[in-house]
């Protein structure tokens, strides 16, 4: 083929342009279909029968209504006077063991004293997009007795379709602390939020309003962290909740798994474990589990890596002392392990609150680490096709 001759022929040039245009449109269509699927896919959760109310974040800040940040809050009230607990997952949806742990709580919870509030999708908008340039899969699946259940793997920050552009530097309100530009879309850098701020700041403000209006005694924020991050396998606790978190960490370490405890830094603003406690009366605790999927030294970002947590490069890093928790390729850090840590970690924090503050006691049950170790995650998820339709919800 004589390329020079082809390009000098007007008809040939027009045909070539048309071919390239068709190819571009095809690629745009295929990419658009991928984006649309992730944006609009709905996860299904079957609530336990103890559900007493379903609220929305917009109930606490009306301007969120109709936005991708408006997210359901599920309330389980025993009817017996006691304390109140708030559990939140998926503030960073690329850490979705947190939302799965919240779903397992919701599908199996039994409250015999006090109230429990569960917000499984802290940043719903961020769950509708992927991490740019990281080649993450869009979904992961959990095997169950009624087939595989599919869940989203999202981003760390609010979808740019919902909030854009980012500034050169994000200035936290009201501390005026300067943070990285992308943190303006990171919900766990925007507390205590403001009612007239960005979409992410408004969502953070709505969470604060929930904590204040509902008089939440213990607020738990679930996260996952890379194994090469110092704050991994850890409770991070506000000053007032540090003693109960420390006791919970020691109890867990003496039992099922190692757990550390750190005090919330007073000089680092915008995070839940600091601002929740400073701007309300709640006992604020954040939990981090080890997630190999978000370490920077690992191989291909596959669904298998996410669910099994096995990576040979991270194994080498661990053998050279570069991880902050023990790790080996043989055992990995599978999904059940990470969810189980959150489930038992939250239960132990609730138990310690009752021990330290008897008037705030909450008696609650849901599966923990040992149960997930024996049965895996899917065992505790229920078939929507066989459940009471009033207890089936789309997320």
C-alpha cells in the first residue's frame, strides 16, 4: 500500500477519516457503556426483620435530596431504653469490605437494648466511578447458596460528574488547614462539613447532623488501608473514646486477631475520628483493616486479588519488613478476614462502651470474625427472591 499516494487522493483521505471517526465512536460507545453500568448498577440488601425505620441523609440536610450523595440510613430500634450506635461504611468506596460488612450487619442484626443506625454507603457518589489510571475492576462478586452477588468497586473521592473542578489546594472548613487538592472530594477530609459547601462538604455536614440530632453515643467509621500504611489493623479514637478503644484492641488481640489503637491527632483536621468528637458529644472511633488491593507494590488489580488478598510482590515486601502488619502469600488477607475484623471490631467497641458507660449500653448481635472464618461472607447474605419484599432494598 502506497500511503503517500493514498493520502494525496481526496476520496481515499475522506474514507480514512470516516474509518477513524467510526472507530472513535465505537470506542466511545464501549467506554460509555462501561461508565453507565458502574454509575447505575444497584446493589441489593435484605434487611433483618428488626428494621424500624429507613431514613435518608437528606432528612438531615434537605439540599442533598435528588443528588448522588443522598444515601439511605437504616435504623434498628429495640424499643428498650439504652444507648445509640452509628456504623458507617464506604466513605472510600475503593475499600468496599466496609460496605459489605455493613450489609452483613443489616442482614443479621438483632438489637435487644438501645438503637443502631447503619449507613452502608457513606459516599454513594464515589461508588459510581472507578479509580482513574489504576485499572481496577468495576465489580467483585461474593458466592452464596443462591448464586453470586455482585458489588461495586468505587473510587476514593466523590465522582467528578457530581463535583468539579478541584481547586489547586483544598482548605478545610473551619480549621483553614491546607490539604491536597483532591481532598475536596474526600469525605473523610471534609468534616465537620458545612450546609452551603460543596456536595462532599454537605454530605459530611449531614452525617454530623445525624450524629447530633439522633444523640449518637458511639460512632464507628469503617475503612481499609494498605499494609504499607502505618495506621493499618488499628482503631483510631478521639480523646473521649480512647480508653474504650484501647480496651477493645487488647481484648481482640488476646482473642481472634491483633488490633492496634492510636489516638486521633489534634493537628490533622477533617477526619471523622477528630471532627465527630469535636463537633458532637459522640464517642468517635475509626477502624482500618489490611487491604492488599490498594498497596502500590502489588501486581495486576484483579477481582481475585481483591477477594483473596494474595500477592507475591507484597509477600516480598513483608519479608523485608516493609509492612505494618504480618502478611504472607499463603494466607493473604481475604475478604472474609477483612469483613470479620470490622464486624468483631465494632461489636467489641459497643461492648466496651457499655462497660465504661453503663447508661449507654447497647445489646446487639451480628456475625463476627470467627463466624466468617468458618462460613465466609456469602453464608450470611440472604436471597432477595425469597425475602419479604418490604425488607429488600436497592442501593
